[in-house]
């Protein structure tokens, strides 16, 4: 136990036979239970985990591959059923140092935060060691995740080293949480709907011989659509269903105005370029005014969200 709370660690693992033993051997003594979720590995991940010699380890094998999010949902359900107060995610690839778990859960036990996550960008040396494709992908997705989740004080949203209070986790519909690599982003969106307090913790990542299955190109193609859907879900549930707010009005009016102004202006610009006849002043104003008003409304919504972000 840590500060009187039962701590459970969930280790999602896919073909990590070469690294999972080292991860399990470095688990701190205050961790009460460790659930290794083997997401239908084709190597000996489950066998290696089960033979590590630690009585705290329970291996759960998926009959079919469900992704890292699906593995986490399985592990979190089991941890909740076993009475855990704090649930920590530590990947089986060795990029997360289990010795840093105490630093990660400290904000939850000491300051009452609901959720804590690592932030590699707060460590200068670790940041220089991060592969450039991952670095670029993090920068590109950070702003979009801030926008979708409403947590504007959070950075490095793709960091999977996280801890959550069981009380906060019970408020989330785990059946609807993303089962793939979008798991961390989706969790932030759903936590914001519940007004949960989230804390960034300066924890460096460890990069060795492991290979990440996260492909930056695929992420940059799929994540923007998922984040847009998450933004719409959050606005609907938080600012309309649970408590109607001016933020919802600003978003609902601002987005159509921007779309109309941008589309109308682009269409008439193309016509002017094709025919050689410049658009009239009225046509230009009919495009510019809705776009500017929509932009101002969305900007105001973002400012209000920054002020109301649970800290």
C-alpha cells in the first residue's frame, strides 16, 4: 500500500517477452497487485510474465487482440473488482521506469488529483533522446488533444505512463473507451466531462532496443478525426446535457459560421480566378464577416474553457 491506498499496476503487453520480465522485476514493493494483460501475443510474453517469481503478478490472456486500450480496460476492470484505490499503467516494453511510480501517484495521494500522467517534455535530456518522428508527432497532436479534451495545461498527451483514482474511473463508461492507441487521449476527454483534476508529472521515458508499434503517419491520419469526434462528444455531454453553458452556444454558432464563410469565400475565389472577374465587395463581406465572427466565438469558447479547466 501507498499512503493507505491499495495500488494496482496494469501492464498491457503485446509480444514483449524480451522486456516484460525486467519491467516486473523493477516494480516497487508498495505495489499490491500487478495485472499483465497479454493481448494475444505470438511470443512467450505470458509465459515469461507468469514465471517471473513475483506472487503479486496475475496474467490475463485475451482470446483475441483488442489493442492497448482494450488491454487496459480488461486490467482496470480486474483491478477495480479486486479493490484497488489507485490504478497505474506501465507498458510492457520497458520505456516506463516502474521506480517512478511513487512520483506519479504522489499528486493523487497528497494533493487529491484524480489522474496523473508523465510528461517527457519537462526533462531536457530525455527530450533530446526522443526519436524525431515521435517528437514531431507529439507536437502535432498536443494542440489537437488540448482542444478536444479541454485540458489546456496538459502536455505530452500521448504519454501512456499514467495513474488514476478508482473513484474517478468508476464514473467512466469503460465499454465506450477507445481500445486502440487513442486510449490515453480518450481518457482525457472523458475525465474532463467529469471535471476530474489532472496533473502532469515530470518523468523521462527510457528508449532502448524495443520497437514501438505506434506509427506516426497512421496516427496523424486517424487521430484528428477521433479528436474531432471526442470534442463534439465532450461539448454535448458537458456543456449541454449535464449543465448548459455559453461555451456550447459559442461552439455551436461559431463552427457553422466559419464553415460557411470559408466555403463561400473559397468557392467565389475559385470562380473569380477561373473567369477573371473579381468578386464584388458584398460577396467578399458575406464571406469574411461570418468567418471572423465564427472565429471570435470559438476563440471566446476556448478562453472560457481555459479558465474553467479543473486544476
